């Protein structure tokens, strides 16, 4: 969970409406996957319902910067939308946080390049 005070924001000002979901702005895939698995479907749905309609706005905002020179708040916005990708199948297809019929299987990311 992110630590914020009343006067700080994690995301760009234009995305203040997504601040309640800033704890989804996780830099590593493994962190995003773990958050998905420990979240309820109501939490996943609330995040999806808030973030998905703003995806075009987020892409346009992020396109203002080179990927290797994103401001910190823009990096968090990118990570938040990476989390949205992690949430789409559970919401749109599986209707559960886990991969159906996968048992205790897991995927380990061997190499990852955080920004």
C-alpha cells in the first residue's frame, strides 16, 4: 500500500480521480500479480471501472515523454495501467482473481527492467 498525506499525490494532477487506486502503481510484475491475487473481485472491479475509461487519456499523457525519461508521477501512472492489464482477464473473462483450473501453478518473472 502506498503512503500518502493529504497534500501529496502519487499520480499526475490530470489523474486525481485515480488517486484512490494509486496503490496499484506497482513497478514490478510480480507485485502487480500478487496484488491481484490478494484483492477481492469487488476491489478488482472498482479499479477496472475507474481506470479503464481513462486509458486513452493515460496513453496520450504518457506519449508526451520518452519512455526512459518519464517523470516520477508519470511512471506511477504507467505502472497503474500495467496493473490494469493484470486485472482485465479476471474481470472480463474469468470472473475470479485466479487463473481457472490452474491449481497452485505460478509464473516467475526471471528478468524484469523497472524504470
